[in-house]
C-alpha cells in the first residue's frame, strides 16, 4: 500500500476551465441521459464501489452502488443533489484515497480538463483494484469536425478538438486491450453538451445552455459573436434548415461521443 497521495497539482480549480466562475446552473442543463447512462453502468460490470473522478454535480453516478466522488470545484460540489454522496475535494492527479479503494472507476466528459492526463489515469489505476474496469466517457477530437457548427463557429470545434486526447493517446496510456466504442447521441438527449443539440439548433442560442458547455470559452471571441448572430439569422430565414433540417427528425447522431473501457 502506497497510501493517500498528498501533492495537489491543480492549475485552476478544475483544469483548463474555471467552474467556480462558469459552472453555475450546470446541473440543470447537464442531466444524465438514460440511454448513455445505461452504457456506462453496463461497463462498470458488477463493481460495488465506484470511484467517480471529476464527478461534478453527479451525472451518471449509479444509485445502486457506493460512489466515491472526487470533484475539485466547490461550485460543482454544491450542485450535487441531496440524495447523492458528498463529493471529496480533490483532483484526478492526486486522488485522496488509498490504493485499491474502489472496484471500478468512471470519469465522464472530464479527462480533457485534467492538467496531466497520464498522471490522472495512473491514479485511476492505483485506486481501482486489479482487473477492475476504468470507464471513460469522452470525445474523439477527429470526429468533431463533422458537426454543423463548423459552418458558423469553426474555432469552437478546432479549440475543442485541441483539448481532447486522441484514441491513440488513450490506448497508449491505458493499454492495448482498451476498447473505444462510439456512443449514439439521441435526438432528445437530456445531457446538454453541444452535440446533444444536433437537431435542436435554437438551443445553442441560449446563453444558459452555452454556459454549461466549456467549449465556448475556447472559441475566438470575434468569430463567436459574428457566428452566433449569423446562426440566428440563418435559423430565422430557413438557411439552416435548407442545409441541415433533416437532423430535426433524425433519431440519433453519430457524433464524437465515445465510451472508453480499460482495466486496472
């Protein structure tokens, strides 16, 4: 047993995006989608104790198991519902738990926030018993360029792609037995990441929705203002629908969402 890590390498309260300032209202927009949730829970297999790193407001945490939630942002910890376990203040790179503390680990839409990905994944391995699943919900940066926002705010997609590790990088860090599976995004997805609105474009004009999506903070400000204005105009005059209107009734979107499963 190496015991609890004490060193805290955080750069800002939650990596490259400050959720203390920008995380208010996150829990209302970013609600777990039950179809995505079912995939995550199935990948956790029979784990009785689950470590959730970058736990945020608790989306996707299984209610029928013991959860050890790690979250560095006080603003996010405060948004956790009363029925969930309180989150521990800590970062992925220095999880304040002993070795083999959990049967499995999960991290949903968070690894791109970690200042040191290799150290964070190493901590997951340390704190999960040997052979236990490590389940990540993440974004494939190579697939982001297909999303229609490229026509209005291309710097949002290029900026977001630069934040996310590639599939090759994840396999290199987690091992050759790692599986990476596309996760279809439902038309009525309740988790409000920006691809969730592939067929509901008006939602991305809502400042509250955009505040729950850290990607917007990395877009070019001048392009962003012009692009959102053009998007509003193109929705009003039918230009968006002429190009992409078929998405309004498409049941699922094959976007950039990926489920990564490895083992400790």
